C-alpha cells in the first residue's frame, strides 16, 4: 500500500461533542448577556423619549395647559401615580393652567389600522364633555392616504369639540363615536372620514369610542381627585 493510499484512508479528526456543546453554550450566554445589557442601557432612553413625546402631545390636545400631573385610574378610583410602583390601571395625564386649574385630561388609545396598530393621545375637556384634539403617537399607515389622519386639516377639525357626553345614568356615552362617509357628518359625535382612508378613519373612531366608553364614566365619578389633587395640590 502506497503512502498516499495510507494517508487517504486515515479518519478525519472529529470535534468532541462536549466541546461543541460548551462552545455553543458560551456563545448563547454571551449573546443573552449582550441583549440584557443593551436593554438595560436603552430602556431609560426609550422611556424618557416616550415621556417627552407624551408631554409635547399633551399640550397640543389640552388647550391652555402649561403643567401636567399623572394619575392612575383603578377599580378603586383615581390616585396620583407613583412612578416607582408598577402600573396597575389606566394612565391619566391631567393638564393644568398657570393657576393650577384643570384644563383637561389626556389619555392614550389604540386600534388596528390598515397596516399596523395606530396609537394616539386624545384630550378630554370635562367642562364641555368633548374631545379637544388628538396627536398620533405611533402609526405605519400608507403614506399619502392613511397617514392623513395626522395631517389632514379637515380630519383634525373633527376633534375641536367631538361630543363624548355621558347618558343620564352616567355609565356610558350618550351617543357612540362613529366615523361616517366623507361629507356626511351631521352630528357632533360623528367623525367625517378621510376619502380613500376609511379604514384608518374607522380605527380612530373605534379607539376613541372604546376608550371613552370605558374610562370617562369612571373619570367623572371621581373627578374631584383631578380638579383638587391631593398630596400637595396641582403642580
């Protein structure tokens, strides 16, 4: 047998299974550590950016507000939010004027749009029992069509005084918020939809109606906590 033949018949070296498993385990552990580290580093920045975005939006949807205070709505009523405690309820962003008088409340709402979930902040004025404005916080709708819910002046005009008054029992809206075909709005609780973007328009109407039906009766039942905040008063 020639030297070449003998060399060809020699078995190829193999990597021990335990060594491979140790290597894979080490790689997985390092990857997991890096993911956790990246989350811990970026999470405070993400939260701060969200806080600033909501604060900017609040002053747009609550006319006259120059200061804000956060509350939590739970089954027990309304209480000031403790930032160090886990959130267990609905966040209410109360806006106050320079004299500490309540100007309105901003709330988040969301619904499925044409391409993705649309999330917005809307301002509620308890004096007129109406929505005073909306600001889109997250959206991935079709450019030039669905994204007009954040740009179209006529659509935005729907929310200068959108009626969300309660019924006589105070446990639901007197009239549900609905979107109607463009140019067919006849009542103050209706939203004049954007032509060609009915899915996005309907999503806005649906999220506002669902949020208002669920939250506003409970807000009015404990409104004193917002008009005369405890633990130090208005900011």
